[in-house]
C-alpha cells in the first residue's frame, strides 16, 4: 500500500513539474506577444512619417509579418492554456485521493504503534 502511495506521489510530482514548465513556456510566449505588439505599434507610428509609397509598402509588409507572428503566438498561448488547464484538473483529481491515503496511512501507523506498545 505504501509503495502504491509513493508511486502516486511521484506521478503527481512529475505532472506538477510538467504543469510548471508549461506555465513558464506560456509566460515566455506572452512576453514575445507583447514584444510583437510593441513592434507593430512602432511601425504604425512610422507610417505617418513616411514620404514615399515604396517605404510605406515596405513598412506595411513588415507590419503584416508581425501580425502573422502575433497570430501564431496567440494560438500557441491558447494551446498552452488548454494543456495547463487539463493538467490542473488532473492534478486536483490526484491530490484528493493522496490526502485521503495520507490520512489512512497515518491512522494505520498510529494503530500499529498502539498495538506494539501493548
């Protein structure tokens, strides 16, 4: 029973580490997204200072490229959010039985200690 409990704890720890890694990746992608948004804003400001159609077209293409990158990042962030939500639910489902087992193991140890004293 104790071996099964330890195995369940290890599995929960492994999944919690995976959850944290996904959170870190999501945060990195959100930072990248913010950078892309800032780049787009800077280029849009530059559009008002352009003097030729050729420059205007070049900056428009650059803006479109950043918008495409932004869209990809948003999709990746959503994917990470879905994965982390799924792992969070799974972890909560694993922790409840572990707490119950901890309680029963503690009670069993107490009972055994009482029996060994008598």
